[in-house]
C-alpha cells in the first residue's frame, strides 16, 4: 500500500509511535502492517493498493468472499 498526502496534514500511528505527515509525504506499507491514519486538518490523501488482493491481504485462515469481490478488481461505476 502507498499513501500520498496530497493536501493538509495527517497523523500516522504505527508500532506505538506517532508521526505528523504534511502535504507531499509519501508513505509505503507492507502487507499485514498495522497502522492508523488520522487527519489533523482538512486533508486529501491518495491510497494505492496493488495487486488486489495482494499476498498478505487476508489474515491467516480468512479467504476472499467471491460474492463481495469483483473479478479482476473491476467494478461498475456507482449508480449503474
């Protein structure tokens, strides 16, 4: 997962540490990594997940629900 802070500022909490991230910050995470992101002011972020679902996406013993997951990570636009 990649998170780009496009505007504003956010707080990232990971492993008991908290870091303030201003606009322009690019964050990279490995599968299964526990983190929390909180807006400190009105903010915009871009979240990129690839591949979907990637290895480590589901916790051990949990499988994808084919009824809820679109094939090839494609879904029709909302409202259609």
